[in-house]
């Protein structure tokens, strides 16, 4: 599983100018099954995405297509997490389900 941190590097006005395109891009990743959760940081300095079932190389390439990234509005940090314990409903996150496609 991956935790993707998006840290704004541009003024709020520029972020807002691209927010609709970013949300549409995020929605498409949910529809593909790659993203399993997302949201804003309460500090209003960026956002977070949880991703699963993708290789780090493919996730890095995917994140490069985010409109926020394309327009140099964010810095992306990807944390590769090896979960050891979860609730039963989240057990799938511990499985080795990384794909190469």
C-alpha cells in the first residue's frame, strides 16, 4: 500500500484554478481501483491519497499525470507501507497484490 502526500507549492488561487481537473483525475483513478481513499490535509497545505494494487514505478508515472503535478503546483511524496496489522475489513491491504500493469 502507498500513502501519497501532495504538498502545495503554489498560491491557493493557482490551486483552485486546477482543482476541478485534479478531482476529475482522482475520480478516474478511483474508477480504475488504484486509489482507495483521498482527502485534504486539515492544515490546507495539500492532500493525501491511499493507493493499492500498483507498483511504485507505475504509481510514480501516474502521479506525474495529475493536473496539479503537470502544472507544477505540488510536490509529491510517496510512502511505501508494509502493513502488518489491520481490521478484518482492511485485510486486503496486507496482501501482496501489487500489479505491474
